[in-house]
C-alpha cells in the first residue's frame, strides 16, 4: 500500500522580475511502505524541489500551486507549519548532499542526536544519550561511545553523513528522503554510506525516496525509478526492466551517456532548456533523435504502455520498443 501518493504536484517560483518559473509540472508517483523509489534526472529537472515540497521546506519564493501530497492518508500540502513540524523528523526525514550544512558546528554530534530523542520523544538526558549511542552503532560509526562527545569538524565527510543518517532515523520515520546523499563523497566512502542506508532501509522497512543523478547507484538501490526532465516526469517503471529496456528516448539517452568499459560514450545532444521558456509540445523534442512534427505541437501525457500490466509509464508519442529501438 502506498505510504506516499504524490498527485499532479505543481510548484511555481516567483522571479525577481515578477515572472514565474514552473519548477515541477504535474508530477505524480507513489511509494509503498518498504519500497525504494529512485528519482533521477539532470540538474534543474525538479528532483530536489519535489523532495522539498514533500517536506514543505520550499523557500518563500516558491509555492505549491496545484496537486496533492498524500502521506499516510493525509494531504501534506494542506498542513500548517506547526503540523508539519511534528511530521518532519518523526514520520518523514530527509538527508542532504552536504551534511555539514545540516549539522551545528557548535554542538557535539552526541548532543545533536540525543536532542532528537529529547525533543520528539520527550526522553530524559540519560535515556536519550543511550539511544544516541545505539544509533551511532546502527550507522556503523566505530567506537560509538567515544563519538558522542566529538564535534562535526572532527569527522570525515562519510562519518558526518552517518551522523545525519542517525539523526534522520532516530525516531523511526515511515519515509526517508535522501537527496544526493553520497554525491559529495569519494567513491569508496560512497559505497559504505550507501550500504548503511540500504541495510537500515531493509531492517526498518522504510519507504525511501532516493534522489540521484547517478544511474548506476539508482540501479543498485531502487525497486522503482522515476525519470524527470525539465520539471516533468518522462518515464516510471520497475528498476530492473527500465534499465534493461528504456521506453522513453530521454531515459535511453541517459543510459547511453554512462561510461561503460569498451563502449563509446554517446552523450545526449544539446542542453536542457531554460525553465522560464520551455519548448512547445514534448519538452525533450529539441534533443530527441526521434522527434517528429507531432512532438513539436502536442505535449505527451504520462501514460501506461503496452504490454499493460508491467506498470511502465512514459510521456512519449513514439515510445521505444524496450531495448533502445523504435516501436
Ligand atoms: Fe522524442 Fe517525440 Fe517522444 Fe518527445 S514525444 S521523446 S520528441 S519521440
């Protein structure tokens, strides 16, 4: 059953010149309890704005102008800030790319984790300290007891991210949003942190929205994948089948851009458009090798593809056959 059901989410930014920019345009997807959904796409495609909308952490110039964010049966888009404060941290948590921006350099990491237990679960000092040390052990920080009294600057990037994961999961949320959680880390450290996230997701039965531009990491981590381009969803499907046979030309282009041993790189031609002036019709048409006249005129809706029943959705007038070839 879906713990999160995002329906037609639309987010507009007010620009300094008085104009508006649509950063998320009619996005819909679901995440079941215990499921991992990967949200992928180039920078500026709307992935992070989608995540911040769910958390209701958009900055003051941005507004959810349409759609619903149904979390456990209730629409987060209608919640007051006071109601959201009780949901954030306890029911939905988020980890970001750069942990140092979320950790307070003036407090020990132990204080920052135990504070979560004191604030949300009203525990006393002793109990909150014990639980904080327990969380350090769960995120596999060596010598968890000694870690308690250390400050964020005494840790490497990978260890700081583990502290952030401990904070995010302290209250046992139902949904974790991880926005490029390992992008700032070295590859070997990246693998360790991903394995911590994966283990805890499994153990806790968490629903996870995993945002990344790294398709290989997404293929390894996610049950389902949603591909965004220019503020819209282009394709959604089960991870294994989508990576084996993309149906949308943009997904196909992304997969062909991954360096593979012995194979030439085929980058997607052109660059992403300016969101202030999106192209008519299909937003991908200026870069699509399969574009036809209809693509320049008509906007393709995200729809179920044949064969029906495999859950694959794509927003394309002329979807691929499933192995990078035209249908
Ligand atoms: Fe390409 Fe047309 Fe499909 Fe857009 S609708 S992805 S331009 S084939």
